[in-house]
């Protein structure tokens, strides 16, 4: 019986060690998650400060972008992160990349909205242009939003396929504001 008791004792001790390690690891993960959240909030606060210094975009655009970041933080964290990246790119003067990312956000939000529609259900890959057309057909986009979405699509294609894409400041601003307006609409829809 002694050998059996020693084996059982060793198994109990081993199980105890594993349980301890499991809970210790879980506690460390909670701390890291909390630290990560704090870092994201710090990054957002720095971005807000930086936006207040940068006078290239209006306070209303800043307010809308920050509001969208906050709204999507809980219901769609990936969109919130992408919107934060858009803000950073605007701050760094990378307007074309910001426009490309707005188009990517809109494409993904439209995919989520329409992926179960018969027109798209059988497709392996759904691209932005058919989504824009369908949003117009379904009256989600009025003529102005449709045109803004088409401008975003053109910017994105140029940025993806050409080198050193540039355009006038006015056209970049139209694309940025149109993209924000579409995301606001999709958030409300």
C-alpha cells in the first residue's frame, strides 16, 4: 500500500502545482489585459492631444472621429482600432492611406451587412464596388453618399495599384469627410 500512497500523493502534489500554475497564469493574463487597455487609452488620449494641436482638420471632424472610435470600441473593437489608425495617419499627413483605410472599414461594414443577401451569399470574395452599388440599390446610400463611396473606391484602387498617389487637398478632404459620413450612417443603420 505504501507505493500506492506515494503515487497518489505525488499525483495530488502535481495536480496542485498545475492548478496553482493555471490560476497564476490566468491572473497574469488579467493584468496584461488591463495593462493593454490602459495603453490603448493612453494612446487615444495622446491622439486627442495631438489632434487639438493639429489644425488641418476641423474640430467637428475630430469630434466625429473620436465619437466613432468610442462607439465602436465595445461593439466592434477592430473598427475602433482602424479608426484610431485613420486619425494617426491624418496626423502624420498620410491622407491617402487614411482614405484607403476608411474605404477598408466601409467595405467590411458593408460585407457584414450584406453577406447573407442572395447576391453575395455564393461569392467567395466580395469586393467594395458591388457593395457600393448594392447599398445604392437598397437606398442605404443616397446620390451624395454613393458618389462619396465611389470617390473612396477610386482613391483606394489608386493607392493600391500606383506609386506615390497624390491629389488635391480638396479631393482628399471630400474623400475623408465622405468616408466619415458613410461610417456614421452605417453605425446608425
